[in-house]
C-alpha cells in the first residue's frame, strides 16, 4: 500500500498533551482512505501521542527532537518533511491549508521536485495514482488534479472531511530522524514569541462555525460576537470592515485574507463580492443576513434572511441560548 506522509507540528506544545488537533485528525483520516498514513512529528513523540496516532491508523511515526525545529521558522520543518518522505518512499505529503502548511508544501515541492496542489477538499486513490479534488468558481465546479511527479504535495482545507478514528487501531513503529538541514533553512532565527490574547473562541481557519460581519455592522461587531459566542464559533470579517479599522486584519476572510471552509458560515452585512466569496465559498452551509435583497451574497447562500442584522442576530443568539438551556 502506498505511504502518505502527514505532517504534525509539535514544536510549540512539546508533547504536553496526547490529544490530536481537529485538523490533524482530519488529515490522518483522509490519508487512511487513500493509503497508509505515516506521521512526521516536529518534536518529541511521547507514548501518549503515538497511541493517539495509532488510533487513526498510523503505521509509522518519524520524529525529530533537534532544537533547530523550535528555534527557527518553517524552513527546517520542511527539511524534516522532505527527508521523511524520501525515507518512507511516500507517494504523497498532506499538510494543512494554513499559511504555515502552504509554505511547507512549497518548500517540500522544491526539495523533492514534486508537484504541489493547494486548496484541496478531498483526495482519493485512483488505481495507485492520488487525485486531489478542488472546489472552484464560488463552489460552482469541482475539479480533479494530480501531480505528474513521483510524489505529490497536497494542502487540504480544514473541515473538508469528517475526522474518524480507524476501525482497527494500530501500534505504530517509532523512528528518530536526524535531519540534515539545508544551510539556508537556518538563516532566520526566532528570538521572541508573544502569545496572542486568548479570546475563548476557536481559530478562524480551523473553526467549524464562522460568523462574519462586513460594512453593514457600521463599526459595531457586538451582534457578530454575541452570535459567535452563542454558537461556539469564530469571528470573521470582510475587507471593508478591517480596512475601516473596526476589527484587526487577522479576522479578514477573503481573497486577500484567510480562506475558511467551515460546516456553517454566517455572513452578516456583507455584500458578497467575489473577493469575499473566494475565502468562504467551500463552506458546507452558508447563511446570509443582509438588508439588500439584491445583494450578491444571496446567490451562493443556502439560506438567506433579508433584514437588519442588528435585529436578526440578537434574536438568533437569544433563541440559541434558550434552546441550549
């Protein structure tokens, strides 16, 4: 069976928890449906982590405890992934579709002279050849792509697949890998880390539910945050809202912001220009709230509410809290 490498970043947590992140579990599930999942761990691979990986069908765990992985930026991690892929004779490398994942994908592609496919929403094994599926043109089409190189590097959007443990857990073999770092990879060192303030909400790119506000909030994200908290959702925003200074640019969803693929995306006071659609069009369910019945957002919405978000959202939040007791 073909080996598929899944990258797991543990340099920050230093294996303080055996729990796997949601996106990691999704990648391992996807790898298992297309081949034999092999985990590549940046950092220590303690017994709890190995057991958790075995629960998702991982057969081999390659890890590196070299200090360079924690002390430098993404490049050394890409060196680790590339060398691990060669070590196991992998046919593909799967990474998350965030900024770090895409950079690793690009660097691994260069190192291995491999084809790189980004923004995938699915992967399947077609007679021994891995085929990646992508949703394009505001979700109007699904296209299939494959790399013509011996190995493919694929970044997968979060929540494109439901994570599921393996029916028969495995006991993975654990192998330490001494990485030969490319000199240029060690050209920039991390000198300080500042944790972001905790909001109690999930990370935008990995959230299962996102509530976004746009120009229609007129500077007041209160109703957006209230509904997000009632749903346990992340908060997003359009470029118009971030450019106006109402919310930091880190919350921006769209062509020049972050790409999200949640199970539920609620758009409030956003017109739905093509730039916004590019960042959320693969959401499984889209709900739009806008006073303008002719707003373009209703063209891709599964459910639309023509109304004032300052009336609609508080009522929705109150009803959700009531039903949850």
